[in-house]
């Protein structure tokens, strides 16, 4: 019996609450809304955090290996050969594995993951309308350089970029959608496929076709309930690039503009995702293809006075996650806690493949089959050597150590989902605080948080 295909759609900087069908009436996402109806949504999917300001690097490495944050043995910029990768395992089982779009985990690991591909972007961010892309290189070297005319009037008019070509004037979301659509139309029908399309959107610079931008009037955007002019204390990453995208103190009008552009970019992304899903239907593949939709991390955009994702609040560690297709109940939601690294073993179960021993994630299939299933009873998060957090039950603890100064936040997420009222200093919550601190101390032993950055935190904790 032929194994099910897998279409994996991954987005960049898309927060968990940016899909209309999941409770956000301010955004227009008709295609993602349909996907929600067609499958099972995990409303409490998370990343574990990041070991660098480029949070998406370890996030993507965890996704493709099923490994926890500190067992990656680095920032995720490269993936150790000893770690089995999702695409490599599927190839071993007879899958054609196609990759397009953003790959932020090294050229060698891309070669291990895919046996075909197109329009591959190696990097973290770039101009959406002029993406430097590579064709698939079976050798895995990807060493080509492309001449770019920067200024025709200059004696030094030509510079070189490391890529095969640049698509002038074509948006990245359109470019990657076209690539996976071509693959679906020309695939080897005798083999199952794993098609991975990793969009650069809605990562800044937030640009999109004008018609999508016109859908959102900045003056009509609501400010988040936890909007602040600035973060109340130094969290260790207040002066990095992401935080400098808006002036200090945060201006309400400027933040509304950022939100409008963010929503417009997601609506354009939704349109392109719709084109891919339509091609899947046109090819008669919908009933035999598992579709996974997920985001690599969230984004603050004015919440807590922050703009980026270099923090452990829910707006930055919670992400969208949807499964649809054979073996997945339709129009179902589960609030089972999970990480992106749990997707790898889940796909192994859904495709009937053995899960590699190197995978540390937990299969979500039990929660797909019975949404009340508890997959994880606690969640741990980390950011560089300055922040650690844990959630258990309705409470979440975030601890900061910055320049040897320690700050503690304790939130009741049931009564305070926006994380605005810390309970850490209230005597009646002392027992809960100490209990969560004991849970937090599992990081060094259970999750291998013994690297240099982790040692910086724990030595002062």
C-alpha cells in the first residue's frame, strides 16, 4: 500500500493568533480557515526558545531533527550529522523529498534532507521582491555567485551575491508557491512525496502586493491589551535589530502601522497557500496527502513594549499548528501542549514509519485521535543566557538574569492571558512560585542546559 504524501507549509514569524478561524476577526485568512475546518488544530503549540537572537535557526533545527533546544549542540546554524533529519528519514523510506524557500540550517543539512528542490534561499531574511535563490544542487555545495548591477553609473556597478539567480520584482511568497506547484504537477506518481515549502513571510521587511495592504487601515487596528511604551526592565535583548524597527518609546500610531502591514502580509501569504492547496486538489492528491501548517516563532509587535521574538512571552513562543489529511479528524481543536519538535515523531506515526532513536519529541497522534489527551504536563523555554521559563497548569514563571541582576515574573495565564500582572511578590503565591522554580531547575539535568550560555544563567540564579 502506498504511503501518504506529506505537504509541509512553514511560515516565518507568524504568531499563534493570526488566523481568523482561530479567534481573530481582524485578519482575513480564508484558506487557512478552510484548513482549520479540514483538520485538527493544536491551539497551544510552542517553540522551546532560542540560543541566539536569530530564534528561527534553532526553531527550524528542532523541527527537522525532533531534538530539544540544547541537545542541538549549537544555535542550529548547522545540524550535526548524528542527528537524523525528517527529510532524510522519509527519503530512506522511498519518499521523493522536495524543498523550496527559506533554509536557515546550513547547505549540508539541506542536502541530507532533500533529493530535489527549487528556489532555495539560504539565509534569515532578505528583500521579498528580489530573493537570491539557488537551484537544487545534488552535490550540496551551493557555491554559485550571481552578478548584480547596483548602480549602472558607477565604476563598481557589478557586485556578486552567493546564489544562482535573483527574481527581480517577484514576491517571495509567489516564488516559493510556484516552485512547489511545479513540483506537484511534475512529480513521480509512483512514489510518495514530502514537499516542504518554507515561506519568508510574514518576516520583515513587510512588503506585499498593494491590494493586500489596502485591506488594512492602520488607524483602525486595535492596539494589543498589553501594549506598552517600553519593556519595564532590561530583558537582555532590548537594543537588537528587531527592537529597533520602531522608535522608543513605542508610538501607538507606529505600532498600528506595523500591525496592519503584518496582517496584510499574512493575508497575501494565505492567498499563496491557497494556490498550493488548490493545486493539490487539482492533482487529485488531497485524500492521500497529510498537510501540516506551522510557524517557526511568534512576534511581539508592541506587546510588552517589544517588537521582536527574543523573549519568552506567549506572543513569541506560541505558534500555529494544523494537521489535515488521512488519519486526521476534521474541524477539531485540541489544547494539548506541544512543541514544534513533536511534529517529526507525529509524521512518523501518521505515515507508518519508525521514529528514529535520535528524536526526543513526543508524538501528537494520541491527541489527534482524542483531543483531551495530555501530551505534556509542563513546558520549558529558554532564550540565550538571560531568560528561562516554565509553564505548568495555569501558571507560568519567567526568570531573567541580566548583568547578574535577577528579575522574576509569575503569571496566571487563565485569568491573565496577556501576561500583564506578575504575582511573583504576592505571599499567597509563594508556594506556587517555589514549585515552578523546582520545575525550572530541571533544565540543566533533563534538557542539557550546560552550554556556556546556560551556565551564565544558572551561575547567577
